[in-house]
C-alpha cells in the first residue's frame, strides 16, 4: 500500500514537472516578452541616474535598468578591472549590474547568458568563447528581446559580423588592436635582445587568437625572430605553465625569450618562477599581453621586460551604449565597433603609475560616467564617447584627475 | 516492535526525502524570487539547461546501482560533440549517428576494461577520460570546432523534450521492470551473490557502459547544437554533476536494491532549480558554489546516517 502511494506521489511530481516544461514550450515567447519590457516602456520607467541620491532610494529597486555581464572571473587583475569599471559606469548612470561568472566553455557561457536574461537583464555582454557561438548568442538575445554586445572581441569574421549586424538587438563590440599588441610584445623582446622565442597562446578558434598570431608572425618577419615552440594547452594554472617552461628550455637551449599572448594571469607567475628556479631570469626575456597583480615587483626584479594591457574599459563603454539605448536616448542608431586602447608598461615606474591611478583608483569616476548618459548630459554624443575612448592613457587619467 | 516501527519510519523518510527536497527547493525559490522561477520561459530554460544531464544521469543509474562509476562521461560528451560538429559539415543526420557511434564505442571500451579485464571502474574510466581529453586537444587544436549553420535549426525544445521523454521512459522501464535492471541492482547488492544466482556480471557491466556511451553520444550531439561549438573542455565536470544529482535524488552511493530510477529525474530537477533559483536571487557564483557544496554534504550526511541505521537494524534482525 505504502509502495503504491509512493509510486503515485512520484508519478504526480514527475508529471507535474514535465507538464510545466511542456507548457513552457507552448508559450515560447510570451514569457520572455513579459519578462523583458520593450525599449519604449523602459524609457518611461527607467530610474534616474545615481547623481541624485534621493531618486536612487525611491523605487530604484523595481525600475532600474538591469545590465548583465558574463565573465570568467570578477577578481583577477584582468577581469577584475573590467567588472569594476563597468560597475562604476552603472552606478554613475543609475543602472544595476548583474554578473555571472564560472565560465569554462561555450555551454557554460550560454547558460550564463540565459540565466542573466531570466534574471531580468535588458542587455547582456560577453566575450564569446568562439566565433561559432555567436549565432546562438544572437538568437537567444533576439528571442528574448534583449540587447547584447561583446567586449574584447573583434568581429572581423564576416559570417558572425553579418549575423550580429542583422540583429536589431546588437549594440556593438569593443575590440583592441590585437595585431598591434602581439607585435609590440614581440618588439619589446627584440629590443631586449631576444630572438628565439617560446610562446604561450590563447586557444585557437577566436578572432583574437588569429590576430595575435598574425602580430607575432609580423614581428618575426620584421625583426628576424623565430617561434621555436608554442603552448596553448598548459595555460590554465601556474604549475602547468612552469612545467611547460622547463620543457621548452630543455628542448630548446637557444631559447632566449618568452611571449605570453594571453592567459597571463595564470601563465606569468609560473613562467617567472620557473625561470628563477632554473637561474635563467637574465638569459630569457619575458613579455606578455594582459596585466597582472605583481607586475610592479616583476619589473623591479627585471623578471619581465614589457606588459601590454590595461584594456579594461570595454564593458563600461558597452554599458554607456546600453543605458542610453534603453533610456530611449541612443548615442547611435546602428551597431558600433569601438577600438579600445592598450597601455604599454616598460618600467617599474609605469607599473606604479598604472597601479595607483588606473587600478586602485579607476580611470573614470562615477560622475564622469554619469556625464555620458544623455539623460543627465543632453549634449553628450557618440563622437564625444569616441574621443573619451581614444584618449585613454595613464597620462590622460593623471591629467583629468589632477595628479602631479 | 518499536524498533521495527522506527526502522519503517526511517525507510519511509529516506524514500520521501528526495520528493520533499524537490518540493522545498521548488516552492522555496518560487517564494523567494516572487514567482519568477515559475515563469514559463524560465521553466523552459531550466529544462534546456538540465537536458543533457537528465540523459546521462538516467544512464548512470544503471552503473551506480552496480556500485560502478564512469569518470569519462564529461570527456565522452566533449568527444562526441566534436565528432558531431565535424561531421555536421558533411551531413547533419550522419552527425547524430557518428556521435552516437563514438559514444557507443567509448562505452564499449569502458565496459570491456572494467567488465572483462576487471580493472577498477573508477581507474579505467579516469584513464579513458585522460585519453579522450588528449584526443580532444589534438582534434580541436586547443581551440573550438564549430557546427554547420543548419544544425541550429535542431535547437528546438520540443525535439529535446521528445528525445528526453523517450530516453527516460525507455530507461525507466528497463531499470524497473526488465530483468536487466533487476540484475543491475543485484550486482550492486553483492557481486558474489549475483554470480551464484547465475547473473552474467560481465555482460551486465558491458551493457551498462554501452548504454552510458549511447547517452553521452546523444548528449554530445545536443550540447553542440545548443552552443554552436565544441571545445576541448566541453562537458567538463559533468561526471560530478551526475553524482551530485543522483545523491540529491536519493540514490544510495553504493548502489544495490534501494537504487531507484527516479533519483536521476528528481536529482537533476533539484540541481537545475537550485542553480537557476540562486541566479534569479542574484547570488554571486562563489556563494552559489558554497551553497551547493553545503547542501550536498548535508544531504549526503543525513542519508548516509539513516541508511546505516537501517542497515544495522537489518543485520541485527
């Protein structure tokens, strides 16, 4: 008798769950539309920006524009500043930022995007894991009527470019000159006297990877340098990178330089530690793309010769585009591709200045971001935004923030 | 008499505990999120996010009921996904059969390693997982493999629901009513006794791994449809998600006669609702991981303690 009632209970629950699912398929779009209000509605209802504290406390909880960011981490020296800058931009313009992390692969990224949309985000931003994931991301956002954009991503692949630009929900992408960054990293090594290089690289399949590879190839040709060995696998932990360096050095005794063209956060400490243990810090020069927490110390110890990075404002620019769009005061009607600027560090002093004025203090304050909202500053235009983006440098920040 | 009643009470509790957990999680998040978890679109997302886990957890019931593990499930999903992506550029139906074929082959090898050669299941499948991840790195060239654009058309929730229902119902019937399912539980209850009862353990084990392989093949195919690309770490950690789901669903970790097929469905639903609900409540990733870990330990500790008491009672009797 007990067994029968157990089975009945089980059947009821399973049936109920499946029915909920089935009903869900039946109303494919209705729910999403209800969840994600149209642009016009938000224009009416979106809260006033953070400038006025009073308005913030009065009902922002329900009316705030909600933006979503999916990113692999919120704390490391590369992803952390992206999050901090975007958060400050949202605070300044009166929007709410929801962050989803723990990205490991395309399916996790897709899940994050779905969850952000389910959470009520009206625009979501990501760094696509692969060009091939972009049509899927675009479809999810279109089905849900949610705006989307990409940071750190160059849409030079024609197919994915067309997919995005065909969508009325695509805001744009913020990209960096990855050919230039890789070329500059290699040039730094060349200036330090290195020509036989070991390389740590990003996984293939991304436009970023292709561009950085092109930059490295360009430098090799121009400066007569040679990539002896490359590793795109042992990049996820410092231990793996350290072991990889040991293998590189023993297989190629002539190796005199290492370029880290991505995954610097995990690779660089392992590379430096390994070279130090092998007593080869002087012999093997190191340069990398992307900043890390200990770069000042590494420069002081001459463990690193050049670091190219600081491209952490892309998320904030996407937030500026999204908030203005969702407020009904778009800066631009078409999707845009904005080039973010890199910062090149070549000395401990550069690293200290960066740390003090662009990392500990952010390059733009909430008030500065607030001025990029047309609701607050009616005269702000897309051209003004491009000027701000184009002038990004340590000197620019120090001048704007009156640093001696 | 009193001891007997107490034992019956504990057995009843252990049986209904997964249902209570599901109801608590479902109702709790519905209340906390102001009903947002009940939104139809959200329910659809929970199903889509849980779809592949439902398939592989359903197949894993056969293995875990025999006290066997498959640590290569994630890597097998990655491999079948990559194969599906590569073959999809030639022919999409062929991509499905290629993924299924590769899954079956991986399952067969695992089955032979453990069932025929007698290598410990965890070690054998762990080794298989390393081999598959290595192959994935070679095939993917440390990057991603995209699918044919037309394959996106298959990303329909109706199709997934049909596949999922068909697979789960077939697996449930097999596990609950067919002699094969009963033999799986008998093997988990005690291999020696099973052998003496005339059960062909080798055959049972090989078939179970082959079934798991079939599930990974289907899961890999639908994973790449969902994401548009397969990567060398596609399917990463799925084997642990399966374990967590089955334990949350009330599966005894040592398998045996108490194994129930419903553990897979209930466990995956609990996990899906839990993951989704925490996101809807705006919980950051790190508190999410901590919360999941704590819930898992609590459920495990509680069910372990109660099961031990029940088993001690049985021995005493």
